[in-house]
């Protein structure tokens, strides 16, 4: 998917919240700044010179995107912090810059704020080149940390194994209920699985497969995040119980009209709403950030990922599935014993 960082606040924030990509971008950018308070900052005049624009152009962006730039590290220094910064400037350049000698308020950009401005600025050719480099570095960083692909990045989450194992057990309850209680052919399994998918994330399996560019051999469930698997398991367990109860009440197998009516009532239960909202947000936001996949039916649920999400799936605590399986042997054994 082609990204235009100048038009997408979510894409910008996903990059700025990714500490692994930021570290690589900072290395590649090679910006010479001023060491200040355990980080590197640059002044408005330095920013203007780098992007080959006027300071007035920088001021225009500071005014138009004030909240976003402040959120990402731009700040105004006063008092003692300003004096400390002036000393840092003198140390860095051997003299105090003339334009800050008498100033009582000084705006500084840390690297995140500098990068944020580069993603916004349309007038600068240098900013455009930097945006292209940023996108390449983000993709390379994610691929490198996930071993070359993001199709199964969900499996790097430490919660995935247990969620997948539990969902598999509830899946069996669901398919058994369909087999024993519903008077329909074998297509009923795919039909009512799709009803669950549509209820939770508004897509049938074949649509989800197309969005993630999965081939026919890939299992869609192997790509679900743990929160989505947990909710699917809850749907399967709950609806299986509904089917068994109705089957016993009627004393006969249920028709498709019976099952459709039961499911319509089941999915409208109020307790599902916060869980569904959370699952939609997680799926839509993570897939856009990690897999460059946009679920059109869930666009309104997309929000930027926070730093802890990148650490969860790309950081040191995230692992390949094979490593997780080895560590999970005892857990899986205990779960099996409880069945």
C-alpha cells in the first residue's frame, strides 16, 4: 500500500511510536544536533537550513500542526532550561548562536519532532527524499525483526499460544454443536464460522484472506491476534451452548431459519460490544502498521499503535512460534489435563 505521510496522521504516528525504526532512521539521517538533557535537539534555524526552506515556513508548520509536533517532542524552553540549552549550544559550536543570545524563549526539536516535521513538509525536496527513506527503513526494520515477513507477526506475541490452544478446544465444541443440533449439509461449518467473523470484524474468511494476501493453503486463524482468538472462542463456546439448549427444547434438529434467528439474537447481546470494539481496533490498527493491510470495513477503528505494541511484537520479549512452543509445553500439558 502506497503511503502519503503528509496526509496521514496515523501513519506518521505509527512511525514515531516505533522505537526500533526510529533508531535506524536516526542513524541513516545523520543529523548533527545539540546534546541536551540526554538527547539531541536542533533549532528552528538548523531545521530550515536542512530542509532548504525559510524559518517562516517552519513557523507556519509549527502553527498549523502545533499539537502534533508538541506531542512528538517539540518544546519551548524558558528559564533555567533555556540557560542550560544556551550552554549546550556554546559547547557544541564553540560559541553561542547570535539568534539565541537575547531570546527568553527558545523552540527546540528533538529527533522525533524533527522527523515529524519532515513527514509534514511539502515544500522541501529534501523532506520528500527523507520520507521515502523513512518508509523503506520502517519496512526493512520490521521485516528484519520478524525474520523476513509479517504474515505471522501475531504469533510473536507471548499470549498467542495459549489463546490458540484454548480457541481450538472451543472450536471443537462449536463444530460438534453444528453437527449434532443443526439439520444442514457440511457447508454449515463455513457458513456459521463466517457469521462469527462478520459479527466480530465485518469480513468473511475469503475477504480477510484477500486483505492479508494469504494463499489458499494458509489458515486464516494462524494469523489472528490473541485478542481476536479469545473473542472467537467466546462466540463459539456461547453459541454452541445456545444451539444445544434450543435443540433439547425443541426435541429435534434445528433448521437454518432457527439457527439464523438464534445467532441474530446472540450477537446483539450487550456484553459483546466492548469486546468487539477492542478486537476491531486491535486487528485494524496492527494490520495497518505491521502488515500494511487496510481492512476497509474497519477504517474507523484504526488508531496509531503505542510504543508498547511495537515492543510486544518486535521487541526482545517477542519470539518466533517455535521458541514459544518449546516454552509452552508445560502450560499446554496442564491445559490438556483440565479438559
